[in-house]
């Protein structure tokens, strides 16, 4: 039989394989995260009719004579080029810009995908809704009052407990920064109400107890002289303001507010004195016992008050809550109490307490960190989406359902956060589309069709030659 028949058959079979790949590419032109395939051909074995001969003194060299026996598929490659990103506006839709894969698990088996059309199931677990595979990452752990991510641990299922509670937190610190107008008149001895009003400036803010109940913190500053042992003003000592701290001043039941130096014996009463330098910055603070905090660094007062509504029969009885009233730093301008000839004003008052809240929403940033947004205004880190990369991503096996599997030639999965070790960044509210180019696939389809036709003509022509041989007998 003629060798060209079998060469033509191999051409038909392998061009059919190429057409199958092209058809699969076109059918997945709108498949999220799909990576197209490419077929490469190679020639097959050869039958040698005559070997090569080296040159002699009388004759030159002779090249070999070989007849090829067809072709075969050299490889079917997966092309991992970036697909275009389509904005969806859905918070759980994730796309990868760059290299890497999302990690999914079904039982103990791991899968990898570029298709990030995820959602939450009834347990709040982030899953692929098409097949139920669970998205992997790292759940945040509570350390003290902070949510901490440890990406050195093994990956785990990601749970976003929408509607869960965030416990109330009592105020432990109040950062107080304001300017006290140097032009404010000094209150004399035996002042009138009008003189007190002109020489006093105050502000209020909300703080919280262990129940999450709101309380009003009022701080009032009164410009005054220093007084000697006889109770007379010392005009040589200026730039002093008496601060009066009260919690719930309008409450008919007194909260017994007390103010004292941090780490010192508590002073009776709720007043302290702020002393300023001649350049308008804070020099020291002084409690009712005459104890001063000066020198360098941060200065603060310890404030204590009774929390109403506690059960006195429990251990400890009435709750006595304490917090730090931070006034800034000695000589500081930023976030510190100052005394300049400008209108008295509050620059910043920040406190760290809050009432109980519910998880209402969440967002995912480019690092894959999931941040929960609670109804009480707090934001908490809930977890982080993991990503995987491979030494040879072209060696991954396609497993259907938009997932890839490790193979002997892909290397092991290098799992870590996005943006590290060559991994791309995560785009929330978007999906990566297929990287199939229709114009390229149509051209490839035409080339494949012509190759198939040409091989069929080879078989027809070889058949005609055989027919001519058969007619020799007639």
C-alpha cells in the first residue's frame, strides 16, 4: 500500500483533533475565567531510503533520502493570558489581575480556578454556587480587642456571618485636642455668672459603658490665675486653665466623676489644671493634690465614674468605669491641647467605645482582606482570600466546572496572600472573562478546514494511483 494513504489518514485524524479544540474554544467564548487551548503539530517517524554519505577525495557528500510517515499532535497547550475584566457590582464577585488562582475545596481535595463568581450559602460560607466548592483563605482570630490575620496557617473555609453581633465595648480612651483662646478673660474671685460664662469654654461627646449605654462626657475649661496659700491670685503665674470633667451632668443620679493622675493616688473631685508655655503649647497638667505630669511625652488624666444599672448583688457591686483622657504631648501641636489667640475650638475628639452592632455588609480589598461593616459604625477584619501560584501553570489539568487540578508537571501549589511571590491582585465586584479571541479562532478554523481537505485529497489521489495499478491487469 502507498505510504501517502497513511500519511493522509494521520492528517485527517489530527486536524479533526485540532478542530475539536477550536470548537471547544469557541463554545467557551463567554465562559468566566476560561483559558483557551492551542494545538501544535509535529512530523512523525521517517522511512530512510538511503543514508547519508560523507565526502571522499573523489566525490562530495550525499544527503540522506527519507520519506515521512505522517504527522501527530505535539501538544495541546493551555494559554493562560489575562482575560478582560467585566464589572458586575456584586461584592462577592472576584477577579484576578495578574497571575494566580483562587483555591477551592471539596472535602480534602483542592481545586484551583480563575472564575470568581462566588456567593454565600445559608451558613455564611463563601462558595462557588455552581458546584458548592468552598473558597479557601484565612479566618481572622481575636487577640485582645483586635482581629488578627495569620497567613502562615493552613487555609480554611471562609465564613462571613452576616447578621452576627459585635459586642459592646466600654470606652477606655478619649483623645482630646482643642485650642483654648488666650484672649478669654480671666475669672476673678467672686465672679458673676456673666464673668463665668465669658471665661469658660467647654465641649461634650458621647462615651460608652460595658453595657453599650451612651453617656455624655463634658469637659469645661476656665481661664484663671494661680492662687497662693492665702487664697489670693498670683498674677505672676499665668496661662493656667482649670478643667472640670463630668459624666452625665444632666442625670439626676450623680455618677461621682473623679479625675486623677495616671498611676498616682486618686485626687478627690473632678478638676485638674492645664498649664501652658509662653509659646502656647502644653507644659504640664496638675491634679487637685498638686501632682504634676510634665517633662516630655504624652500626658493624660484618669477619669472614673459610676455606671448606673449594674447589679450590686454581684461580685464587685456597682461598676466603677475608668478611662484615660489624653490631652496630647508636652510641647506638641498636633492632636494636643494648645493656647493660642484664636477662637476656642475642638480640633479632634476621638473615643474607642461603641454600642452593640450587627454585621450589615462587607467589602473585599485588592489584597483579598474581607472587612465587615457593622451597624454600630465599627469595621472588623473577618478574613482574607487565599491565592495559589504554580511553577508551571501550563502543566495544570482542566477538571471541568472552571477548575484546574495539580499534575505531575505543574509543580506544587504555592498558597499565600495576593500581591506576594508573583501573585496578582484581587478586584472585587468584577469577573474575568474568557481569553478566547473569536477572530483568531475563526482564522484557525479556516486553516484547520483547509488542512483537513488537503489531507483528504491526498487519500483520494493515492486511491486513484492504486486504481491505475489495478487496471494494469486488464
